[in-house]
């Protein structure tokens, strides 16, 4: 699982982030302002600064944020000038959008804000419907509102071409101010902000809902926030029945707000068609006498904090019932609370202002079990731990004067727990019971208070110090006075402090003056001339002191993904630090002589223990390896002949030493047929693959041999429990590997494959596999299973193996083996990691139209089921549809899927004339049936030798094929993101299989004019790709020195065929069109193929021979091939002569 961030703001207005893979708070160094509140999602973080302006922090990614601007140039033909920009008065604009209704000249396109930049100038798009156009990119039609073609005809009276320009968002990994163009409509600044709604709709990509509350209690909504417009466009006011003080929205459609009186508002009508919702509903406070001050919502939860700091949980909350059913009081006192991903809960304690995490939150127990404090240091604390006390002091000048900088923390030392008087007298450290309680500065919702320290006359008493100015309000905690004295503070000049300008933070003057130090007896004459100035450590790095924990004001977990199997190192940092310190101190006190004596003593003790244990067990018989080993069990066997049924059998595995020293074995199945005992047997060395079979009622697996594979007749067995089935599979897999002498991780040249269910298998190559003239049939290849779950897998002969899961997550092989249900000798002990995968299960709701009631679920007797699968042959309702196997668990509810091929209407319906027909999203008079697809996500958690490659989800991947003896410094690896961006992986090497060198360093984005869906790289860096419109492209000038190449060349595809997949070899390119028809492209001269695209791909199809898989018009094709070969031979002779 990739790391994610937890965001927090301390009481001094500084923003920190904590990674799930880290162990310390990282200070956001780019923040030059003080912030009040933050709200985070995975791709960005929004905040309100002390100036009440909205700021945005977008995480940097290898795939840039690009937006395509387009406009169309329109021309009409006339007898005098031909095609020109002289249009008729009734025509569209010369420069317009695709509809022709909007005037869009090139000069009218402006950048949305200063955070954008143009990538390049305007250029013409020469691709039309997957096919290249003539030079100039013009498409022709008889009139403007007509169908355009790339070919000019005699009746083509108008033409148009598309101009494209890309702009890129450049403000990443930095805080940028969101410009407000609505100065008149936004009279008051913002006070609260919340971000969510990314699960409401997938289109547009990265769509977010941002809500804000102003100081006057008004609610505002930021429109048009998505991946291509991270800043949004405008603010729209949402009417509310009262003054709102705080608001919260979850990943879905839940939006709750807190009124000034302490009541709650729930937003109804939030959906993909209306992100703002339609109306408000009032919900009473959980405590009649105490109003709510803070609310936080997730997917199916609502948490609240009342004025007495009590925490409340709202039960029964979901998308269908956003108001819930009732309140449940929880343990703990908090000042604020936040719900993150997977409904995980974060909060800030009332007493200590620490960040708390709610443990035990699961889908079945949303309220969790207990609060646990997050105790990790800040990045500045680690640097201070090794520094001296003097290095903690910093100084600066203000208003022409000098400041004496010293805090209580800068005087105390970790090594010496005692404080010293100015004259050298040592006083004991006060007892814990006499220690003062921390004074916590309050951070109000409207601003953070910052006051300067001013000089005052007179001596300042240690016990009774009048305030020098207004200080930060504090929590009312009774505290005892602590009487201790320290050495007088020193006056540092700017040069002594390193010349750094003083950075001011929010300070509590009263607390600072309480920490003042004076000379012995309180005589001001023995102190410096600035003894009347309140001392405080102005270093922005450490306002709390070394041993004082940070005080937090706000926390946001909207971008922090924590799951039940996630191992967090956030809760034991203090213990581990103390243990390391004690071990270090102990190691410093041990001399070499003591170490030698200690080793000798341990050796003697171990010898005595070994001798004692051996003597006690001498009477046992010596264990020797037997020649035959048998394991038996009771299972069920599927009988493939009549009567077909499951039969109870005795299953036995007999293993023995083979002739060549390898272990071999035989499988026996003992059954009874017509009261006669019979048996089947199968040699272990004949088994080719062991496959787990998904079955709702039984735990089954299949055993294949070469003969049974040809007959499609495997031996199916069922165990009583899933654990027993996994034990048998692991045992049989080890036995099969022992019989073939296979041990350890897969070889570099291993062949990898995945099943349609996502199981991963690997086959070790043998010399007989390609032996001539009788190679080993593929049916005799042995496949062993490897833990994990993937949808796509790619490898080469250098040991670089990558895969993609069903949730588009990229995984790289770590060099291990086993995992999953393989344990012990069947799995490696290291390089095994947790792997998760998420997939969607689809069912269809079908309806038929009748003239009385319209569309209903009453179909004809010959119709399909009203709730069915895609084919309509199997009934699949919401209640009886289960996950693919018991290993999968539901992680969402049933929702309407709008991303269906062919499009849908606003309610998700697709229409057709009858069920076995093509569907479309718009209803016509001839449409008598309709359907819509429902989706539900399920999740699988397993283990395997795979490590995740964050953070970009991928849809396709390809690796440069290399020979086993190739000396390639870097392995070319190309991929396509789930949004269609083409990426090139840098830094992938084959030094050690499974090492970090296989992961690479970063992704390099390769610019394209449209999204892609398939990519393949062949020998000598030949990169071919298929766009989503079915067109083929070739990447020119790709080499080891130039891994990303230079430009794309459009390769004409067969007429009327849309390609969907491509695979490139050394001399051939194979593609498959949308109808499943294979197409073979032969590269006539593979040695010079990488030099030819500049010459041949522009001139036509002489570079390739297209052979349709259906072999139509074979005679004409042979004539064409002969002619092309003749021309090619002449051309090759000319090229060879020129080279020689």
C-alpha cells in the first residue's frame, strides 16, 4: 500500500504532515504564513491562512496536470477564391468551438491564473477519427452542420480543422493563494473549509466538492474543481436557515454543518447531477443542554463534539438516510474531530492537545474501540536531540533593539536533569507532583494572536509578573508555582545568531514571563540590562521546548489511508527512543575485558544446556529419512461420468526417492463404485498445474496433466475447509517442484502468466522447450503458483517482472517466491509483502416498455431475467450476488455505474430495440427495452513477492525483451496510466532480480494528443501504441540514450477496423481489432526499421504488409504482396549500395 499523509496544524499556525510510512512530523517548509485550518484529500490540501484567504497545495506527480484547449477554423468555398475565410452571414464564426455557436479566436484564450503556463504554441491536429488526414488537417463536408470526412469531394463546400494547445499547471508542492474574482459577492473572509465528494462521480476526473463558511455564517461552494482545474472556477453561495460556524463533507454525498445555536444541518439532494444538494434538514444536538461545536462526516459515519468536549457517534448514517437514527456517547474529551478515508477517525485531545487515532474502526464496527495518541517527534526535534543547549538559542533585532532569547527548554539539558543558579549553586529538580500543568494557548477560529515583546521598567517578580501586553487566552488550569532559577540570559547580536532574520510566531507573553530567570535573590542589578524584557525562544523551529510535546489545533485525515492490516509506527516512538538511549548508555559503560568475560560465560551456559538436553533424550530412536512417505486424507472427488456427482474418497500422496535422486510421488484416489473398491492414480511428475477453483459451496481445486489439459478434463477435488485445501495445494506444489528439481525463486528467463481469476503462475524454461526438430509441447510445461493477485504481468529474460492489479495498481516482483497460502518451505521468508486488490462486480437491471405503464420490470416470457449478468442467461440480484470467492469482501454498496460503453442517460439507463442488440444512451421511438448497470466493489487481501510501485495507476505495461546474455544498462519500460497517459519508466536495471533497481526511479511523461489504451515495445526499442480511437502509432528515435524518443508517427490501420491491442516482436507486429480479429504486420527489414519511419511512414503503407486474420480477397492480397516485395527489393538494394 502506498504511503499517504496525515495533515495537522499546531497552535502556532504551522502546517505539518505525517506519512503512514514515516515516524516523524514533517514541517511544510514552503508555508510562509500561519494557517488556521486544513482539509486534505489524496491529491491536494486546502487551507485557510491567518489572513483568511484560501490556499491550495497540490502534490507533485510524474504525470503533469495538462489541459487541452481547442478551437476550430472554418472556411467556405467560393468560385473566385476557393476555400477562404469569407463566410456567409448565416454561417458560424470563422474561429469557433465544435458546435460553431461560440466565438473562439486564438487570441481570446487566456490562462486561468498565474499558476498555469503554456506548453507550446498552437498547432494543427492531423488525426481524424483514428485516421490521418491530408497535410493541413482539413476535414470536408457539404455544409457546416453535416458529417465531415477527411477526403475532399466534388460537393465539399465547407471545411474545418482543429487547432490544439496545451496548458500545464506549474504550482505543485507549494502553497498558492486562490484568487477571488468575486470581491463584491464575498464581503467577509472565510472561517472554515472542508473538501470531499470524490466518490460521488468519476467524471470529470478528480472531481471534488469544496465547502466553506464565512465569518458571517454564510456557506459557499467552490464550483468546477477537478483534475484539469485544481483551483476551481467561482464561489457560489448556498442559502442556509441560520448562521453556520463549521461544516464537514465526506467522500460521498454526506454534508453536515453546525449552527451558531449548536444544532446541526444535513444537506439533502447531493448527487452527481447536483454536487451542492437541494435542501437542508435540521438535526438536534445529542445533548439538550450542550450544543455541538464540531462535526465530522465520512462515508457511513458522523461524529460530533459538544461544548463540554464530549464525543458523540451518529448511528444509522448512509447515503439513503443521511440524517441517521440516533446518537451514542463515546469515551474521551476532544476539541475537534475528523473522519478520513475508510471512515478512520482522528481527533485532538482537550487536555493535552495531542493527535488521537481511533483504533478498531472497521466496516462492521464503525465506532471503533479506543483512542490512541499519536506520539511521534517532529523533524526539528530529531535535530535538537543531538544539539547542545546553546545551539537552541537564536536571536534577532526588532524595532532597533536587541532581544534576549532564552527559554526554559533551552536551559535544560537531556544529560543533566538539574538546573544551575547563576552563581553555580545547583538546585534539585522539582518533583512530578509539584510540576506545573502545561498552559495551552487557545487558537480561536477567526485568527491566531501574535504579540511583540516590549521593554518595561522595574524588576519583574518570579511569582507575580504583570503582563506586558495582551497574551494568548489560556485554558483555565490550576497550577502551582515553580521556583527555580537559571543563569542569566545572554544578549545575542545578529552576527552571533548567524545573521538570520527573526521569525515571529504566536507566543504567550504571560507564560513566557513566568519562565523568566533572574539572578540570585532576585536582585536585578546582577542581571543584564535587558532583564526587564520577557524572554522567549523565537526560533520558529522549536517553540515548545525539547521535552514538551507539540500542541495541535487542527488535524485532517482526508488523504490518509489506514486499513486494518496497515502497520503504523506512530504509537511507540517514545518507548523506542528511550530504549535506544538506555542501550547506548549501557554500551558505553562496558569495557573490552567485561565483554570477553561475558562471551565466555554465555558459551559455557550454552554448552551445559546442550549437554543436559542431549542426555535427557539419548534413549530416543535416531531419526532417519525414510525412503517412502505417505500423507492421507478424506476429500470429495467430482466424477465426470454419469451419474455426475461429488463422491467421498480417500486421497493419498505417496512420495519416495527417485532414480536420479529427486523426490517423486504418486497420487491415489480410492473410491467405491457399485460396491466395488477402485482407485485412480497419477504420477507427480506428470502434473502440469494445480489450480484453485472458485466455488461458493465447496473448497475445490483442479489437477491438470498434459493429457487432461488436451481433453479439458481435470481432476477436481474438494476439501472440507479452506485451510485444508490450502495445505494440500502447498504440499502438492512442493512435491511437484521436488520431482522436477525446482527450488527457490523463479529464474530470470522464467515464463509468467495469470489466469482469468488473477492467480499468478510461473514456469521454468527448459532446453527441450525449443529443441529442434521436436520441441516440447506447451501442454507439458509445468506451472507453479506464486502468491499475489494480478490482471496483467510482463517480464523479460533479465529478471525484470512487473504486474498490474484489477485496481490499476502497479506491482514489481521482489525476487521471492511463495506467499499467499504457501508457508514454510514452500515460501521464502523475506521479500513477501501484503498485497491488496479491488475489483467491481456488475449486475444489470433490465426493463421492457409497454403502452400502459411504460418501462417496468415485467418482461415477456422469452425475455432475460429482470436482474441478470451481462449475457442475461443468469439471474443476479442484489441480494444473491456474492463476491467472486470467500477471499473477497464487499467494501461498498451497490451503485449505478454511469461509465458504461455507449453512454447512459441521467439515471444510468441504456436503450435498445430489443435485449440482444446494441445499446445507446439516448431514448428513441424504436427503443422498447432498457437496462442499467449496477456495480459493487470487493477487496482481496493476500501476500506475495510483490511490492507496490506508487503512485500512478496503470492500465497497460510493456518491458523491453532482452536475451539472457544481453548487457543492457537500463531496461526500457513503458506503461499507460488508467487515464490514457503514456509513461516511460527511468532507472530500471537488471542488476539483481527483485532489488530496488527493478523498481526504477521515476516516471517520464510522454506527451500525446489523445488517450491511449495499449502499448508494446519490441526488439531494438520499437514502441508501438494503440489510441482509444483505435488508431496505431509508432514512437520514433527510441534508444537506450533517448529512452522517450522524439515524436509519434501515425500508422494507417486497415479500413474500417479499430484496433484495441498490440504486441511487438523482432520482425512482426500483431494487433487485435475490436471484433477480436487478429492482424499481422510483417516488418520487412528489422535491422533498419528504427531508421525508416522518417522516410516511409510519411509516404504510405509500403513499410508493412497487412494480413487480415479472416484471409479475405487472398488473390488480390498476394498480388499486392508481390508488388510491394518487388518495390521493396529495389529500395533495399539502393539503401545497401548507399551504405556500402
